[in-house]
C-alpha cells in the first residue's frame, strides 16, 4: 500500500525535522522527529483507520526501553 510522506524541515539543520507518512486515505501512518538524521523522542504508528497502535521512544536513533 503506497504512503504519502511530508517533512517539515528546520531552517538551520536540514536533518532536524518532523516526519509524517500518510496512508492513501490521508490518515497518518507514522509520525516523529529526526535530530541530525536520527530518530528522536516519541514516534507514533497508526492503523489505516487512524487509531494509535504503537508509541516508541528514541534517544539518538536508539529505541529506549
């Protein structure tokens, strides 16, 4: 199933941005932030109905338990 992806880039650092991918029905698939090209903070995954199905916390690109 193809996804639609949008990025909002910081003016200062190109690899420091918000990431959001969408399903074809325009509901979000995954959202999160990159810092210096690595996942940072809370990343959320959704099903095709838009229901939150998973949250993963990242620190410098590594999942935090």
